[in-house]
């Protein structure tokens, strides 16, 4: 009887452990590594191949209308040469499960622009992107001299007004929130806000005009 109870207790403990949610460290370097690997995959295997391989099932992108990425990318042929990009600043939720990265890109024809990507942890703890967008510029955006990583705080007084309007799949702790508003003419406004402990700070504010 004692042996049976021991097995039952052990089995119950294993079941609870199996269902426990993973806890992640808010590590900007892991997001930077995911971005670098994403770009390398695009150069080695093809641009759209890399986008398919790293996108979450519910990821969205803009072409310029908002589309479900995996549907749009399905069977799409890679261009002869891929766009190249590099992250400049990464923001991570204090729970470590959501992040935003932004930086500059360069196309094979020499044109330049910026990008913003929202990343989310998958069930195994890897990063998948859930939103990717950007726009062409006449000159690259100014960026910090060194790659920069910032982490939101989970501390602070209760937020009486609640978090601002959010996009798809916000983080459980609401320390990093984002929106992607698209108008009828396909112009869009993408924002990322980070909780500082006292207020939300807008850390990314991208506006794309119609026709871009």
C-alpha cells in the first residue's frame, strides 16, 4: 500500500510539473541572437524561406494590406538576393515572453529603410515573430553606436486605467504592449509601449503612409 501511495504522489507531482508554465528570463541578448540568425538564414536559404521558418502560425505582415503571414508566404518564391537587416534596439517584457526589435535594412538595389518586429516565445522557449513591418527611407535611421537592450519592469503601483489598447497576443504581465492600426487606405501606425514602473513609455512609434 505504501508503495502504491508513493507512486501516486510521484505521478501527481510529475503531472503538475508537466503542466507548469515555462518561466523565461527577460534576456535582450537572446532576441538579438534570434534576429541575427533570422537574417543569416535569409542570406543562406532565401528571404521568404527564412520568414516562413521563423514566423508563428498567427504572425501578421503588411504587403501593404495586413495579411496572415504563413498564408501569404506559402509557396512564395525567394527573390534572387535577400534584403539584409540588423537590429539596433531590443525591448523585452519583464516576463521574458514578448519582445520588440527595431533597426535598419538594406535591399540589394541599395535602397534603405527600417523595420520593427514583434517576437513571442513558443512552447519550447524559442523566439518566433508575430508581427513584421517596416518602410523605405531616403536615409537610414540614426541608431545607437552599440546594440541596445532594455527590459520593462514588473514593479510599480497598480495601473488604474489599465494598459492601452493592444495588438494580438499581449504578454500576461502587460509590461510590453503593442498596437498595429491599419486604415482603409493601408496606411498604418505601429506602436510599442513599455511599463517603467510609473507609466507607459512609447518606445517605438512607426507611421507608414498609404502606398508605401
